[in-house]
């Protein structure tokens, strides 16, 4: 079971598989783990290098008291990628993992040549209105694991096998409370709008609903938009075939130079 040791001694679990010139790094969302990308790993490892990472505090990675700001997580991910000798990756982030994914692209552009965002809604309110403002989770004594599991079950659509949903939720509920809270607070510490303006690479933005994405015209005008249907908040698990088709199409056009960067 491979681990990368960060400068502060935190061990970050990762999985690297596949072969090919093009590499992909998959970054899971809130209280997630590498298994959330299992369908994509199976589909793409035949043709690509596929790197999946348990973010700090999640999955099999260590869960120290601090270091959960997405900017710090991005630097930690960059250290792992560099240690593996990888570069020019396509970074694919889901939901609450997107801030770290885009910070990785903005802070370490030499490592990331394109981005894919899956089902994330940036908070575009002024920073002073959102800094540190997130709802509290119950304590362990108040039933933290049960509440988190129930909340997680609600992220999935009605068409998924409920035994699988309960299994995913039970694993998520094992996330230490301080990690779950720190990841929520961390995303309130910087301007999402400013981050989007810094993204230069080609970007595909995939949503599972049809909210207004008009903000992309101003903040990320070169981004492509796509939607999946028949799914909740975890399309990579619920409708993996749709996600894989969109990814393969985007990757193919990226290789042909048929996608736009900001420039």
C-alpha cells in the first residue's frame, strides 16, 4: 500500500496504475477516498497513467490536526506528484475536492495541463461574508457518525442501489470529525472568484443538474460545460459511463489541440 510522506510527516495514501503518455490525477470530494474513482481507474488505466489520492485526513491517509486549507492540500498533492516523477497531468476533481484541484492547477501549472470539475458550485459571495461560516457537525457524543452517514446518503440519486449507497455513506462517516469540519472551513478562506480567474488551462465543467453557470463567462470563459442525467451528486459512481465518455472525449480533443486555454 503506497504512501508519500509530506514535509510535516503526514503520510498520504495514493494508488498509481496504468501506462501511457497521458496522465490523470483524480481528487475526491468531501469525506471521500480513492474508491470514489474506481470506475474511472478501471476504464482509463488501459490507456493512461492513473493516479488516485486520498486527501489529507481521508481514506487511508493520516489525519493530523491541521493542514486542510485547499492551498496547503494543493502543495501537498504537488509534492506527491513530483516525487512520482509525473507532470503534464489532467487534474479531475469532484465537488469539495475541486478547490484543492484548482489550487493545484493555479499554484503548480507546470504539473497540470488541463482540469475537469465534476459537480462543484463555487461560492461567489464576498470573502468577508463567508470566511469561516459553515454549519457545525454534531459531536461524537451527539451521533456524529450517524448524522454524517444519513447526510451522505442524501447526496445520491434515487436510481442507485441503496445497499451500495449505505456502504459508501458508512465509509464516509468514518472520517474524523475534525477533518470533515476543517475541509469545510478551509474552502471559505479564499476567494473562489479570484481562483477561477487564475486558471489558464483548458477546463471541462461537468454538472449533474442545470443550474446557471453564467459566472463562467466572466471568470472562466474558456471552460467547456457538460451535463449528465439521472444522477445525484456522485455521477462518477452513479453514472460512470456518462462521465467516462465525457472524459474520453475531452482527453482526445486535448491531445489534438482542439480545446481552449485562457490565452
